[in-house]
């Protein structure tokens, strides 16, 4: 009987919550999907999503900072993917006003803009308002991913508010998971995954 040898080099499936989020979305998102990046920041996730949804799909991207919207727009243009993305320079708490489609997936990467003003962060009330609207917009079997950073001022309080809210969701309507790197130092981010049933 032959022996299959799998050599894994330099690749970690569970490295951190950014990698984990990307692994999940790369399995979940199909061509033609309609998705939302509710905190576009420097546009890394928006670009990834734009690639995954293909020509027939659509990505909605929100950020309150025009610098984030500009950086993301430039990134998309460099790759010729700007046609698939609707960037909205507004708070994600207004998602219900801007998105008329149902969504297959929505992601949030909470906190401050890397390389930007660290005082401008997501805040619990608007984050929760937005998540509530997004859960309504999701299709059944749609997925919500929320990454909470806890190293900055207010980050841990926001994570607790997000967790309290997600814990209160009816288990008949939502599966809710927490992905927590419990042996990492220095406030590793916590990822929450919600599947709408
Ligand atoms: C951690 S960064 C996102 C990083 C991003 N995923 C990337 O790939 O670079 C968080 C972003 O949320 C934005 N933000 C803060 N409050 C917001 C709100 N109410 N609605 C939408 N975006 C918001 C910030 O301006 C910041 O750019």
C-alpha cells in the first residue's frame, strides 16, 4: 500500500485571525456573490473579495475615512477590479441605507486604520447598530465575520459588547462561534463567526 506524504512548508492554517478569516472566505465566497467589507481600511480584504466574487459579483465597502477609501480605490484600480466594488465613504451603521441587495458575506475588521490616525477607531454603539442591520441583510446560510482588536484603548470594551450581542442571538436562527488564540501573548485579535440559518 502506498504512503501519502504531505509536506507543509511555511504555511500555517491557524496562524492568526487575519489568516483564518482569509482561509474561511476563500472557501466560502463563490463567483457572483454579493459581499460587504464594512471596514475597508487599506483595502487588503476588499481587494481579496473583489477577486473572489468575479465579474458577476459585487463588493460593498464602507469606511468613515476618505484616506481609507482613496487607498482602497487606488489598490483596486491597480488591479483593474474597481468595477466590481462600490466604495461608500460613510459609517457602516448606514449600511441599510446604501445596500439594497441581500448579502452572502459581510466582514468587519474593527479598530483603527493601520498607518493612519490611531484615535479614529470603530466604536461599540455604531458597530452593533451596523451588525444588527447586516444580519438582516444576510441570506440564509450567509456568513458574518468580525475581528476584534483589543490592544488599543476601547478595543477590549468593544470586543465585550460585540460578544454580548452575538451571544444573545437566537440559536435557532444563528450559529455563533468565537475563534480565540488562547496561548498567544500581546492581545491577539478575536474572530467571531456567525452563520445565519
Ligand atoms: C482595522 S481597520 C480595517 C483594516 C482593513 N480590513 C484592511 O484590510 O486594511 C478599521 C477601519 O474601520 C474604519 N471605521 C471606523 N469607524 C467606522 C464606521 N463607523 N464605519 C466604517 N468604517 C469605520 C476606520 O477608519 C479604519 O479604516
